[in-house]
């Protein structure tokens, strides 16, 4: 497969894309610079070097492009056409393939992969624990036995205090202006977060996201039910947004 994205037919009525045009328009200029990829790539390096790798939620390639420099092949999957369009506009290496699809459905990619990863809480974009377990099972289905899955998941220790504050305004890192978050959490543990970015000299950009906010023990339980053994959890130190999990596909 070339870098041209494969658009798959989706069995849902809609793509239910959370990260559309608004996010894509500012991701590389405002969001990605606040989250340098170097530390993430260093943590992935033992698992992806020389490997055939799957990224879930590839976005604009913040992590996939540096990973491609050390992996044999990277297949990046995302359900957002605008985010993938931003990535395709870059100098995408020949060993990177892009697939537009939703991880909540069986994945339209040919395994086996030696490793998979998902950063910035992409896999939390589910409605409940059952949907998270199913999504993890779809990933497990295309991994080789013993392959690793590395993922960042929203840290409750960071986000529950923000829910209590409801609205938080912070300076936008590396840029003038501010970012305002409006955060709620319902009885089903679905966190809804509205984001407004006010950059100096630019019109405001607003977007929203919904994620399942559950404790680390519950994330580990979902991984286990999906056929993974959790090897290590790096707990976020507040105000870091994500816990990091390293799991291995059962043999």
C-alpha cells in the first residue's frame, strides 16, 4: 500500500469524527509544539525499531514520521479525513501507509504487526468500557503473538480535579494567547471537554471531545479482556495528561 489513504466503508451511520477541520487547522501550529514527540519516540524505540508497526490515531503524523525513521513500516490509521489530509500534505516517507478507518470496528489492515501504539488518549474516544475492550480486541486481532501495544490514556488524577474546576484557562505553550478548557463528567464516566484557543492575532478556534475517563485498574482490565498482558504502567505526574501502558499480546 502506498501513502495514499485507503478509505474503508464504515458500518456505522456516521464516522462520528471528533477531531475534524477545527483541530486539523491548528494541530501542527499550536497543539503539537506543546507535546514534543521525542520522549514518546524514545519510549517506543525498543518496540518499533526495525518492526512493522501500526499506529491508532495517527493524526497529522506527530509521532508516525519520526517512528518511520527507525521502523521497517508504519501503517497509520485515523477516522479523521482533515487530520489525514494534513499528514498527506507533508513529505511522507515511502514506508508509511495511511488508512482512514474507525478503531471501534474491525480494522481493515492486514496483519500481523510486530507492534502497535496509540498516543494522546486516542483510544479513550469510546462510549463505555465494552467499546474500549472491543477496540483493543480489534488491535489484538492484527498483532503477532507477543507483539507489544503501547498507549497513552487519560489520567484520572489529572482530569478529575479539572472537572471540579469546570473551566480552566492556561497560557498556550510556545505561543501568545490562551487556551480555555470547559470540562464536565457524566454518570457514565464520559468526560466532555470543550477547548477554545485564542492565539495572538488569530481568530479563536473551538472544538470539543468526549472520552471515557476510567481508573488505571479498569484500563488494565479492558486490556486483559482483549487478550493483552500489561507489563508496565507509567503513571502520569500531574499536570501530565496521560498514563502510559505497555502491554503484550497473549501468545
